[in-house]
C-alpha cells in the first residue's frame, strides 16, 4: 500500500533488443509533471493506493499496423487532493520507432487534435488496454476504466469509496494528423469560416485556414474541375479553435481546383488555382 517511487517502473525485455538488456519505458524520473517524479513530496504525501495498483501500473503494449510504431500505455498516481484516502490515477503513454530499443518520454494520452473528447479528464483512469489491430502513428485505439472517485474497483476493500465505473474508448496519438495545425494565438472564433487558400495561385503547396466554433466532425476535401474528389485533407472530430491544413499538389496538373469544408451544418466551398 505504500511502495516507493524508485521501485515502480515499466520496462520492456526482448532477447533481440538492446543486447538482451531491459529497456526502460517509464519510471519516476521520466514521467513529466507527475506526482511520482516529485522526490520531495512523493514518499511524504503518499496516501493509499487502490488494491492491485502501484505508482506505475498495468502497462499495455501494441504495434501500429505497419509495424513502424510501438506504443505503451500505463497508469500512474496523481497527487492526492481528495478526501477519499486513495490516490487518483492518470493514464500516460510512450512510443518507440525502433521496435522498443528506445522510447520517448511519456505524456498524457490525448491526441494533439483528439478525435473524441476526453470525458472527465481529472477522474480516476486505470486499466488501459490497447487494441491489437487498427493502429497507426496517428492513433492507437484503446479502452480504459473511468470513475469519479478512486478505489471504486478495489474489490473486497470495504474502506474504498463506491462509484460507477465506465468503460471508455479513446486514442493515443504519437504524431498529429499530417498537415493539421492548431493556431493557439487567438480566442475561440465566434463563427465558422473557411479562408481563401494562401498563396493563391500556388505551386505546388498552399495553406487552407478554417475556424470551428464548437467540437464537431470536420471534413475538408479537394476536387478537380469535374467535381471528382482528389484529396481528403481532414476527416476527424475537432474542438473549437483556429486551424490550418497544408495541401501539396506536386502530383497534379496546372488548373482550377475547389476545396470544401463540412463542419456540422456549416458547408463552404472555395476555388484555388495551381500554376506550374
């Protein structure tokens, strides 16, 4: 119930990796902004941990479909600010691009531009389970257990609080979707908009900017003069904000093209000119 920070870690072992020596994925020293990394406070302020949990707990691991990315998700304790007497947990993720030989420092699991909103982000998050299939560098599918109080899955521990536990779905994204960038320099827009691409005319790439006023599914496509879709630049759920996406037309011929956005009930189309 009171383990030390240095005794809790996630490591990977394979006879063909790192000369057969274990490779660290996560421990107290590389989990950013976490309670376990606070060497002055962790041991002094540690309250009870849920039954079956440790400060770094329940890792799950999976490859992307093409085998180029290997991801690992796990739970780690947060500083206890509740009256329950148990620590809340957060889910963190790490990934490797060399079959597990080295790993990036862990980070919270939300995508740069999440396809789904994180429900109750400060609730207790435990038991991550990565999908074995359907993963890519832009999104690893996983489920986890979420509750509004910690310890609610503590089995026969009669001192634990009782709350409903929900099975949640989300994604861990090692990389953002290509070309999509969040513009954090301004306020939340008051209306939907699709700006004229810049530069225009262009050769061979241009930037398309658009505003979203609330979380919604967004689709941005490029069409040729006949109305045939030749590129789909965005197709995902975006939160409110200002965005831009790059369009590279290196493989297309000189001519007039159209790009359109569908965001909820907002639909807009504009024309652009490729000149080579």
